[in-house]
């Protein structure tokens, strides 16, 4: 297997830290996109910019085969104040790479350089650098701009670091792998009044409290125990004084599922439970259901192909053939609905080891020791799936 040289690992570690130091939020990844585009262009890729706003695609063709493959990395950061204390910590207060997208970009760029200079493959390689994965739906935006019409792919793959797994371990899973994510705002309209005379009012706060408890039964009594789902009430807003019954209360709810049918069932039951609970307290419920990311479903055939590349080129302890499902969400799910492919993980560090801090945490940092194995896996995958004819 082709492996990055020590010099290359060092160079892309410095690049990763540079990106980390200059994080950019969704659809504002201008500096990062410019850096990516300039690097790809210097290595001989045909570079297309502006897809989905700030997305970049680098295309490299070799030989005469009509086969094609797509590899995707995300580029955006999060609105979190960094607390790592690293020398390369964010220079933008309140914005940091708390999910490792800086590392994903660096790994794919490292593979891109090696494949341009030494790659042995026959076909078309499409490298997709996506904006706005963190809730912005950048994958959909790139697709709306004709991503797969302009850059057809027979298969598409992406890799995400994952704290909790040993550093450098490649983790695969076939079928549903990450959850859908939907967002609900419930506004309860009652009739305000004096706290000393509740019988003269219609209290939306009591209705909200009852609804919060009733929603806890959606998963426990409506979802198959062997299926996974989450309903979380993350915020309640109501009132300002202890002696005033407000006229309105608002709930903010997150709903996640690992099966499309469970997702639909939860939407139906949530509407029923909230509406009927509200009516029982004499208040009116206004429900705003906002669909988010779809269930991420890895194609069985492409996942098996990706797994076999890892088995062939990495030691057994570094390959996990069937990792756990995750209730986090990922908009690569939309790409997988369009093109068969697979989304894998690379361990950022097991519990108690460097890199074990969970993503979306102010103390998180991408494990630079993953740049070598991550890029090497991408190189092996391309050369195996687009292997030249004997």
C-alpha cells in the first residue's frame, strides 16, 4: 500500500493546523475553499468552485476507463469558543473546528497530492470539498447546483473521525448508520392571567409540562425496542414573573431515528400527542415540523468493497467491520440517496487516550496522527476501485 512520507505527513499536519487556526462557519468557508482550490490546481486537478456557495470539486482523469469515484470532505466549523489551549487554536473568537472537518480536508488533500503525483488508476477521480455540513445542508446545495450531473460518480465515499474508537482504526457499517434529524417548534396559545387566580386563565405552562412528559412515551411505547430513536425537548420558553400566568409557551424539540419508517411514525405520533395534550388543558398547539437530514444508509455492496480495501491494506486490529449505529446526523445521507456509496469512520482516540474528547466540545481537537492512515486509505481505495486493466 502507498503510504505518505514523513515529510508529507508533517506538511499536511501544518496545513491542518492552519485551517484549524482560521475556522469558518457554514457557507463562509472562503479562505478554506481558496486554499483547497489553489492546492488542487497546483497538482494538476481541474478545479471547479462555487458549488453550493463555497464548495470545491477537483477532478483528475487517468487512462481511458469510464469508471468514476467520488470522495467527499467537509470544510465548515462550529460556533463554539475553543478551549484546547493549543498553539494552533482558533484566532476567531466563538468559532472553532470542533468536529474535525479541518482534519477531513487535510486527509483528502494529502491523498489528492499523492494520487496526482504517483497514483495508479484508470478512470475519473472527483474530490468533493463540501461547505455547511453542520446543519446548513451543504450537500443538498451542491447537488442543487448540479454536483452529480457535472461530476458523475459510480460510487461515493466519505470519512469522519470518531472519538471513542482507537486512533487510526477504520470503522465500517452496512445499512442504516446515522440518524435522521428533524426539528420541531411547538407554540402553545393559552389565556394569560394573575398567578393568584389560575381559574381565570388557561395556563400554557402546565400544558407544556404535561407535553414534555407525554413525549417521553413516543420512543418507549411507539418504537420497536430493537430500533433506535430519540425525542429531546431541548428548550422551554414561557413567562417572566412568578405571579403571572403567560399567554404563550414554546418548546424546541429534536427528533432522531435510524429507520425512515420510524421517522414517519414519530412525526405522526408527535402531532397527535401534542395536539390532544394541549386540547385537554384548553390551549391551542401550533406545531412547526422542519425536516432536517435523512437517515444515512450505507450501500451494502459499496461498503463491502470499501471494507475489503481496508482488510487488504491494514492490519486486522485497525479494521472494525461493523461499528455501532450513531444517533448523530450527517448530510452525506443526501448524497447516498443519489449515488451508492459508504460513510466510514476513523478512530480519533479511545477513552482515556489523546483524541478521546467528543466532537462539538470546546476541548476537542482532531488527532493529527490520523492524517497518514486516513490519506493512505483514500489512496488505496481509489487505486483498488479504479485499478488499471491487467
